[in-house]
C-alpha cells in the first residue's frame, strides 16, 4: 500500500514553500524518518522526513516547484528498494487502439491520442495547458507577462516561479496592457560575450529572495535614521577574564559578549518603550516584553532567531539560548517558532571585522543595534590619554515612532550598562 508524502504545516502565516532539493530519487530504498527533501520557506529551510520505510515510488513535486500546505510531494511503496528494470513497451492490441480511436464524439483527437499512448505503455502525453503555479501566476500578473512566453519546468510543463524570474532576467517583453501596471523589473544590460562565458548564473534561494524583499521594503516604508556612540569594553573584558572559567564550569556555556549586550538592551527597552514598539496602521503597539532577535550568518543567508522573554532571563540563560539558536541556524534546524515574534534585533558585524555600519531594520520592528569590532584606541580619561578597547555602537530606528531624543537616550543607556556591568547585576 502506497504512503503519501505531503507538505507539512510550515508555521504561522506560511502557506507555501519551494521544493529545494531531493536527497532521494525514484526507486531508492528509504528508512522511516530519513530525510527525503528540503522545503524552502520565506524564513527557514524545512527538512521533510519519510513517513514510512519502503521505496520512493514517485516524486510528484520537482525541485524549484512551489507547493502549498498539504500538497503531494511523492509516494512511498513497499519493497526493498531494488531498482526495477525498465519494462519493454508493449505493443497496443489492435482492438484496444480501435476502441480508443472510436471513443465518443465528446473526446477530442488529442484525448484519443493520449489514451492510445497510455495503452501502448508510453505514459500520458505531456499537457501544455497546465495552469501556472500560484506564485508564478502572481509574478506574471505583477510584471504583465504571459505564461505562453516561457517554457514551464514543472510537472506536465507547469510554469513555476523560477521560470518567470528567469524570463524577467532575460528581459521577456511584457504584454500590452489596457490599464497602467507597476513598472517592469529592471533588465540587466547586455554583457560582452567574453565576459558572459566566464559568468555563472545561480537562481536565488527562496530565503535570499525574501531577505532581499524585506530589506528593500524596510527601506521603502520606515523613516530610518542611525545614531552612533562608542563604548569602553574594559569593564566587560575584565569581568569575562576573571569569571569565564568558573562561569563555564557552572553553566556549561562560555561567557561571551552577547549575554551582556542582550541584557543591556532589555534594560534600555524598559526605559524607552518606543524602541520596542511597532506601527500598525494608525496605531502604535507597545510590547510589554522583550523578544530579542540575534542575527546569525549562515551559508544560505542571514537569519534572525529570537531569544524570547530575554528581559526575564539571566546572562547565563541568555548565553545558553543564543548558543542553541546559533547551532540550530548553522545546521539548518531552526523551527518557525525560533524565528517569530522578535521585538528588537542585535546584529554583530564585529565578528567579521566590521568597524562601523548602519544596520537595516528588521520590519516591523522599530530598532536594531549594530555591534562592531573591538579595537584599541586612544581616548581621554580624567584628562589623560589612555589606550582602551573601544567598540562603536549603531542604533538604526524608525523615526516615525522613535524621536531623536529617545534614540540617543536608549543608546546612552546601553553604553552605561556595558561600561559599568555591575549595573546589569543590580538591575540599575
């Protein structure tokens, strides 16, 4: 008896995904719970396990195809998985062919041909009138294109979203429109033949497309502004050096910088709630909790898992949760719950050597803190020039909801907590 492989529940507000990669091919033997394929959503990559052991009998959704919740991905049949030998094509019996050709007048010549082909063992004739996938249809409409202009790579010739994106990249001409439409997508300028032969075209993953869209939407929607300050990291570095061994021995996790920064941010958010709020139409939604997003770079792009209720956690608890999320992100094991609900984001570009940057908001949040490289610099302390480990901090914020005074005050509070880490312990 065949077992169906279907698209699982992907998380709140996620209604479709793209088939990323099949790890098995038809005829392969599979074990129960073995990973069969990856589904790429707007936020995470989801691995789909085998619901039963057996043989992968059919792959119903090909790589690059867009699928909805509950859609059929493939089927698992019984057996040991030994590849079956291709059966010889049987010749159609004359009476069977005649019966197919003599079908009722309601059948078209094409339908009769399909029946004849099926009887002869050649399989169904590929249909060319398969409607485009929903995501592809939307993209076609937005760019005033027709599915007839491109060749579908999906099952039975279905036009997929990737086919439309490829057509746009090649500069497919739009159809005449009766009403004004959105400006067509920018077409890449012609490339000299010598250069084209040395280029490599790779389709953007669904995650990368979402990152690009969300960052551009944030720039287009929010009134973004960035304010800067610098922090003397001597206090925290001294504290880490003194207690890092005993901290790791007791809590089973290393004492890093993110625990201090996350705690400092939650203290500042409690004092300046506008930075922890968001705009909903003509309303402002103030969050009486702090779910802190921590930007993590992976080989598939930037993801922002969330430390939930960080304002009620100790530094040790924060470090443990950040460690768990970081490992899950790098291994592609983040769940939708790990990615949702953030109210403020911290991005650490310093691990890559960045000295200063202007981070882009993670919409609909109203603030993001950028950490940077710690660098020894000469500073004046008590009238004397001394060398201190300094870090530039950058707060990008939505000026529609956060005033300049609030933004500067927030960043100063973060600076004060970091330069005097005892304040974090005493909740000051």
